[in-house]
C-alpha cells in the first residue's frame, strides 16, 4: 500500500499528555523487556497502524 501510513491511537493522545513531563516527553515502561524508556513522544505510543 502506497501513501502515508495512518497511525491510530487506541488511547487518545490527550489522555497521554497528562503524563508528559518536561519538553513534551513521556517516560514509558516496556513491560516485555522490563526497561524504562525516557524522553519518548506520546505520538509513538498506544497506537496501531490502521486500527
């Protein structure tokens, strides 16, 4: 499929924005790898392509 990939959020970004710290970045816990990722964008989390 050609064109722009649609990234749809199953948790709206406005809900994720409540947890944003400094510089519009989230701290995320990756449960499967048991690591903490700091400085992540809400745009990249809680979403699936073409949900």
